[in-house]
């Protein structure tokens, strides 16, 4: 069993939706959420997202989507301390729930 990262209050989860036939910039943009900004239910969803073992990106095909999850120890970090890709069909609904309320990144 892989040990998930320790969730410190200053940590940031970045969720990116990748793949699929349709590209919409608003849906493809990474979204971030700080653990300290979460309520109790969202903190449990954070923990559910971290249950996936770290994996490298796989080629899912043009008609499949995947979630790219990255954990940063602080908002200033540029390199994630943990990351994984999860096939959309295998993903816990907690990923989609956090993605829906997370803040889209702007360039």
C-alpha cells in the first residue's frame, strides 16, 4: 500500500481534466484549492483524492478523460510533492466535486 501525502493546512491541490474529444478552455484549465479554505466535507474529499497511488500519465485515447491530481506543500511550490493520473471512469466522485468548486487558474 502506498502512503498518501500528509495533508498540511498550507497545501494546495491542483486538479486538471485531460483528454476527450471536445476541448473547452474553461473545462481544461487547471483548478486549485487550498486545504485551509475547505470545510469538513471538502477535507474528507481531499483525503479521498489522495488514496490513489502515484502513477505516470498513460495514453487513454481520444474519447477518454482522466484527472491529473497534484499536491503542493504550499502555494509557492512549483514542483508537486505527489501526483497521479486517474481515469475518469475509475475516479472517486470526490475528485469531480472538488474540481467543481476549485478556483480555475488564469494565465
